[in-house]
């Protein structure tokens, strides 16, 4: 006869008994597999929603930052328009003061007036230099440049054609941009 202990040991080798616990375990594993994909999808959905919320927040912040940059740029352009000539105006104030002082002098000799005008001209030239305002004054014989010169007339001359014969009025450049072209006569 077999002892009760032998019967439990015998179950290990009995194919019918060995399958029974395996079937129960398979049901548990199968149930876990069924629950696992749903939980996994829910976790993935939660992660995706969190990522969408984070990206939406980042997009809103980027949009707000771009609006701030645009607004600051508009303010700077506005200030540049208002105060862009400030340094030039600062250079012209002493010139105006000198001219007013010259006019306030009741009795002047021609020599003192000339000296005062020369000093005032030096102040004006200095203001031009500080603000990158340069003269366009082509010499006779210089090649005609339609970007910097305006031909008033063409005249017959002994020099080569399309060269400056005479400068009638100086032109001016401000930072390499023509403010006013020089008025010239050109050889035909």
C-alpha cells in the first residue's frame, strides 16, 4: 500500500494531475495577458496625453515669446525713428549757437565775421564727420557715376566723354547711402 505521502509524490508523475495545475496557471496567465494590454494601452494613453499637454504648453510659450520679440522689435524701431538723429542734432546745436552769437554782435569787422564763420564751419564739418555724412564733390576729369552724380548738362570739352567737367553743387552720402547726388556738368 501506498502512503499518503506517496500519493502526493505520485501526482507529480501522473499526467492527468500534472495538467490540472497547469490549466489553472494558464488561465491566470491568460487573464493577466488580457489585463496587461489594456493597462499598457491606458498607460501609453496617459503618457501620450501628458506629452501632448507638455508640447501644447511649449508651443504656447514659444508663441508668447515670439509675440514679445515682435513687440520689442517694434518698440526699438519706433525709438530709432524718434531718436535716430539725436547725435546729429547734438552736433548741430553748437553750430546754431555760434550763428546766433554772430548775429548778436552789433559791430563786427569783416575779418572777425570771417573768423567766426570759419569756426562755425569747422563745428558743422565735425558734426558731419561724427555722423558719417560725407561730401560727394567729384573733381574735374573724374568718371561720371550716375549713382552719386546728377548730370545737369553735357557740354563739349577737351577731356574724355562721360567725365565730370565741373561740380555745380556738392552731394552727400550718409553711411554709404546717397542723401543728395552731386550736381555736375559732363563732357559730351
